[in-house]
């Protein structure tokens, strides 16, 4: 019966926005992490003498640029998330 079904709280529309914005910021954070890992690999190869400075510059620059760009996008996405998260309210059934 309908009365035996447990009632669950519902979330305000701002909660859906907050989740979408949190997902966007997480995708940028993952991209920053990936770029950092790639750049670290290049720097480790340079440190261990497996590549020269010119090669390190050429192969490390793309990950450095990507990481910087994604970091800036993360900052914007996080600010967007913070604009709505405080308005997210659970409503009693």
C-alpha cells in the first residue's frame, strides 16, 4: 500500500545544480591530476638522464599548458558550485 512505502526527503532544484556543478569541477580536477602526472613523468625522465633538457621542454610543455588551463577552469567551476550549494535544501516528505 502507499502508506507502507517509506517516504524520502526531496531535494530543492538548487541541489541538482550543485551536483551538476560539483561534477564539472571534479572533471577539471581529474584533468589537472592527469596533466600533473604526465608532466611529472617527463620531469622524472629528465632527472634520471633518460631525456635531455630540449626534449623535456618539448614533451613537457603540453601537459604544463593543459594543467594550467584546467586549473583555471576548476577555479571557475568551484566558484559556480559555491554559488548554489548553500541554497541546496532537503525537504521533508
